[in-house]
C-alpha cells in the first residue's frame, strides 16, 4: 500500500482521475492491493467507483471479493 499526500492509494487516484476499468482493478487485486484502505475522508475504493462510474461489473467484483 502506498498512500500519497492526498491520502489516496494509487488505485484510488486512478479511479478519481477516470483511468480505471475492471481489468485494472483485477490487476491490482491479484497483486495484493488492499482495497479496504480508507482515505482521510473515510472513503474506500468502492466509494470512488460508485461515485465516479457506477459500473455494475466493478461494483459487483469489489463486493464479491469481500465475501
């Protein structure tokens, strides 16, 4: 996990900047990215995805890997 000055992980930054899709998220998860990390506003990756994209495939994937 690498959190920048903005208190976001690199994956959160990609989501916020609009550069993410399911394949990118899977790549991060397969390489042991902790998707449960929260930023200073108490937002996790799934919050960024829901706010920015509302892409059901990504939301479903992130929800299922929590089970």
